[in-house]
């Protein structure tokens, strides 16, 4: 029998562990016809509530349920990687415990996999329930990534994705510490089918993704899959050098021809502040890439395992 591994990253999701399990089992009856078995890997990302205890209770009732627990919070990207690394399925699917990734799509996903696709990904066609400002900046981010990166990153893409073991192993081969899975999925390639669905609000609890965390995550994606900011910083430096040279020539000519002394310290202060701001901005861009390099060369583990069952 073939095996489906369902990877469920969890961070303070004690209220959703059991409802997710029950909802999932209610939509996998079709797997019997395909002679497929199931394993559910809850990856606890250093939760502070009773998430681990709830998973252990499920484990006592159903041996298909497994637990991977971190020593502290390492982030969702680390949880997804740990799930892949500890799964054994011929097919692997990522799903959120809050049921924003509807299990009802699983059968359609398998139908697409039977058509020869290596991966079936999902994207939201609406952002109903999200704050308008968050939706606006999310769309700006995806448009920006489309322009500056050669890696395909779809607008509204979710981590909810089914893939073959071959693609899962390809992702595992990318052991970078600073991870941006939406970009990694596109970078490894493989034939992918996209499914669209309306946004589903969380079953219980509150989202762990604040606006600030999403902003930092977007910077992670930009620096991980594009060097365009470095190029823009270089272009800005060249343009300001040319502007400075032209201004020097202008001042010299003005002095020689008109004998007009250079005056106006307010304008000089404004120019200095503007150029200094651009310099700091470009230095900051360089610092972001340098910081990522610094974290990579230390070769720290992506996560630290506390418990596994």
C-alpha cells in the first residue's frame, strides 16, 4: 500500500488539534479505494499551551498519529522541514491545524496527481476576513516578487500543497537555514497544478502572524530569491555620483562666469540629509544579505528535537 503523510505544523493550537483530526478523517474515505494508508505528523513548534498533550491523547487512540516536538519555537518553516524529514509517505501534504486549509480538497488533489502532476498547490482567490491593509501589502509583495525574482511565486499561494516523495526529497536537499518555502517550492520545479478556493477563516484561536512578522517574512523571501535590491543599491550609488559630478561642474561654471558665490545652507543640509539617507538605505540592504550569509555559514541546525513519537 502507498502512504500519505499529512504534516501539520502547530504553535499553540490545543483547541484545533482534535477538530482538525476529526475533519481530516471525514474526508479521506476515498483513500480506501486507492489502497492508501495514512500518517498524521503533528509538528509542535515549541507551544506554550497543551498542544503536545492533545496530540498524545490522539496518539493513544490512533497509531497513525505521530508527534514531533521542538525544544523551543523555531518557526513554521522549520516545522515544515522537520515534517518532511520525518515523513515516510509516497505523497506528502502540508496542512494548517486551524482548518484554513480545507481537507475537502484532498480528493481533488489526488485526482490531479493521477493526471501526472508532481505537485498540487492551492491559492486563495479572496482574502475575506483579513484586514484590508494586510491584503493590500500582500498583493504588493507578490507583484514585487513577480518582477524581481525568476522563481514562480503565485499571488495568494498557501503552504497547503501535496507533492510526490521525489519533490519532497528535492526540497530536503535544500538545507539552507533561512527558509522561504513558497520560493523553494517554485525553485525546485516539477509539474504543478494550482487549485483555487475561497478564503476560510480560522476555526478557533487567533493567527500567530502579526503584520510585523509578515513584513519580516516578506524580507526573507525577497533576499532569499532575488539579488535585485543589491543591484538597485548599486544603481542608486552610480546615479548619485553622476549627480554630484554635474553639480560640481555647475557650481564651478557659475562661479567663473557670473562670479556668484555659492549660498544657501538650508538647501545644502537637505542634500546632505538626502544622500546620507540613501547611503544608509543601501548599507541596510547590503546588511540584510550579509546577515543571511552570517547565519548560513554558522551551519546551525534548522530545528532541535525535544520529543518524537
